C-alpha cells in the first residue's frame, strides 16, 4: 500500500492561511472541516481523472487523519484511484464512490431504507457517505409500500437508528409510511426510477414534499450523498456522549 501522488496536488502548504489550496484548475476548501466537521468532497462527474487525482492528493495532504471521498466516480476513475492508493482506496461500485484513507470510528447509527432494488445505487451512495463521515450504517432493502408487511417486519431496526434515510422512486410513498411508524429524524431521497409519468423523479419529489407524515425532510432527486451527510451529522450528534466504536 502506498499513499499516492501527493505531489500532483500542486499545493505547497496544504492548509494555507487563506483557507484554500489553489491547484490551478480548482480551489480546494481546506478549512471546511474546521467550519463543518467534515472535509470537502470530490464530485467526480465532469472532472478528468487527472483533476480528480489532484484533488484527492490535496485532500489527503490537508487532512491525513480523514478519508477523502469521491462521489459519482466512473469506472476509469475508480481504477485510477485504486492504482494510485492501493489498499487505502475503498471502492463502492454500486454507489460509484471511492474513499481514500482510514475510516473514522463510528458514532451513532444511520439506517438507509430503500423501496426497491432499482433504488439501490442512490441508497448505496447514501450509506457509503454516512459511513465515511463517521456513522454506523444499517441497510434495509426492498421494503416498498406495495408490500407494506415487509416494512412492518423491520420496524425494530428503524427505531434503533439515530437517523433514517428513506430512498424511493415511483410514487415516492415510502417516506410517508416510515414517518408514520417512527419519530426518528428522517430524510427522504426521491430517485429517478419509474415509468414516464414519474418525470425522472419529479413525481416522487413532489410526493415527499407533500408528505402527510410530520418530520419528513427531502433532498434533491438522486442525492444520496446529501442525505448521507445529513444522516451522519445527526447520528454523530445524537451519540456525542457514547464511546466511539472502532472502524472495521
């Protein structure tokens, strides 16, 4: 295992006084971790492999104790990160995401619930993000409202979480059902899964925004990353006084 191309970052001081590292093609926010508790994340879509590698190298130089997270990473970028960082790179192919560096110990628990198998990639992105950001993660799959008994059978797992991420496409009804069963903080994620009248996830988005279950908040369509960040922060704060659990 090796730590990868830190020299490619092009930043002499990884934490300059002005709070960012100027890489020429990007200005990496090196002080975000101080403001929010979490470092900046690399959104892989639309970036060249070289640009993404440079950003990861700069993140590793600035925050060696925290993993660098890359979302929406294509297969070429996934392979490049594995080649550059060896075992330090963890690839979650279903989520199209990669982390580089040691995962933190966990505080609190996020439960990611998905309606159907087709919602899996968005749910995987949420789960991977929440774990990289320091929450223990439980995954509950294929419990859509067309077979509500499947959801009722896992109610104990919902109640055990500090935050729920509920992912659904089609009619987007699952968050309302979950929100009516438990008072655990809940963030709903509409997906672009569905036939023509789902309008690429707009139908699910509007259904979730109009949920009759109180306490349901909603992310953008397919934004598993945003939901994972939210869930990790809620879970960590809920468990501040607990003893951290060691990373696997």
